[in-house]
């Protein structure tokens, strides 16, 4: 299963959580609208993925929010 940056991330209830910002061995970083709203989704919660969508069995309430300092650091790196 290949997870692509920019793919939409879909929760188990059909809600779009955001788009894949970065892919790591144990989690994906999901970008949401706004500057400090990124989420970490464990890769073991991913049900399926294709070029356009990643489906996961978690929902927004069970996803881990990334703290503001970490998100701001990542955004600064993206702009360089």
C-alpha cells in the first residue's frame, strides 16, 4: 500500500480529515485547514490507500493533534 502526499484522508464515518502532508513509518501527518491543526494518524489504523484517498478506521476525535510548536516548525520548513 502506497500512501501519497496530497491524498485525502477519510475517517471511518466518511469525514474528510485533511490531506497527507508527510508519511513516516509509524504515522502520517495530516494537514487540516488553518495553520495549527495537523493530525497524526497511526499507519496501523489505515484500512486502504490509493493515489487519491487514504481510508482509516479512526475519526477526528480519536486522532492525535500535533501541538502548535511542532506544526509551526513544520510550516516554516515547508516555506523554505
